[in-house]
């Protein structure tokens, strides 16, 4: 009999910088994520002076309408929370029954978030070749490491897994299929990357995930059925708010329906336990054609 051991789906509400630098909005988005039954509310942590060159820091934001500062560096600084604020967000999330996580973009941010000891720390596609940071996460942090592989060659992707395998720690890795665009058109999502990742890394890494930047929620269900047991989507209260990520984010109704449908799909993905289920037996007796015997 055909069998596939589907794991229960886990949904990440990627708040990122959609709080617009407002701590109270960040807390509200955590509560809304919990209301939508997400498993984790996730943020981002950057140290812009470390991450950006002087030229990048002082350049104008490429989309002035979305800017929160006169330069790109000032914009990024405006959207940052301190380590103490992240600690408060973690405490608040856990107090209402949802997990806290953060993506880190540089060594200093990784070192700070490691202090908070979340269940996992995420490495965005842009930083999955930052081996100084990966070294820190591999050797000084005990939790899981989630890594997106958008805008990444297969050789680069393999080098990340091998880096963790070198110290027998790849069993802490979750690798996410991802296309780095905001938003991504459906033809560029490339869902069949998920079975490719499973074929190459299943048994070598802990699990496979999917990080989507598309519109709607149908694709995420397909990603789950293909083997991505983690599904991450950007989340906002209002897609018209000022900022880069809001347009590719889900609002409350979308995240609610996505998580509902993921769990319904999980319940449905099984073979019949008997040829005629109990629910069918009554209908069989009432409706099934039987040739009359003379």
C-alpha cells in the first residue's frame, strides 16, 4: 500500500519589519498571529552599520514612498528593535501561547538573538553564504537553524548542508525552498524544488520548509503536500501600510484560512483504513446498485 509519513504542518507568521518600527504594533501582530493559530511569530534583526557599506548606508531608499528615513541606513535603523525589546517580544509571545523566532542578518544580530535561546533562528536567503554567521549558529547555539535557499545555486546550497554535516549538526537544519521576489509571480515559485530538496537532503537535514512571497494561499497547500512541513508567510494587519513587504503579505483572513486549510489537508492525507469506511457503509446500503435476483 502507498504510504507517505506526513508531519503535522507548522505555520510561521513572518512579521519581519511589518511593525513599521512600532513596538505596540509588533505586539498586536503577535496576538493576531496567535489568533490565526500560527505556531510562530517571527521578526528580523539587523545591525545596519555592520551589514551595509558606507555607500549603501548613505544611499537613498530605492523606493522613497516606503522609506522611514532620509537614507537607506536611517530607514533600516528606524525599523530595528533593541535586544531588550526582542526579549520582551519573546516573553509576550510565550505568555499568550505562540512561539517567537527571528531571522538574523549579521554576526552581531546572531550573537544577540542566541542569548534569547529561541527554538530556532532563521537565516534569510541573502545571508546563507555568510559563513562567519553560520559558524556562530552552528557552534554556539543549541536550537534549530532554519535556512532559506532563494537566489542560491545548488552548489552553494550543498556547501551549507556540508558545513553543518562537518560537525554532525545537520540534523538541526531546516531547509526552505524559496524564490526571492516580492511578490513572486506563480510561474517563478517553482514548487518542484521541494521534492528536489527532499530527494537530495532527506535524512541529512531535519526537515524541509517553504517560504512564500506570492499572492493567495493555494500554492502553500501544494507546497505542504509536496513535503514542506514548515510554511512561512509574511503577515501584516493591512497590506496598504507603508513598507516593502506589506504587498506580499497575508492579512488576518488570509492567514486564518491558510492555517485552517493546512490542518484540513493534513487530516485528509491518508489512505482508507478499510475498503469501506463507516461513513460509507450507510450510503452503500442505501445507494449502491445491486442487480435484482429473479
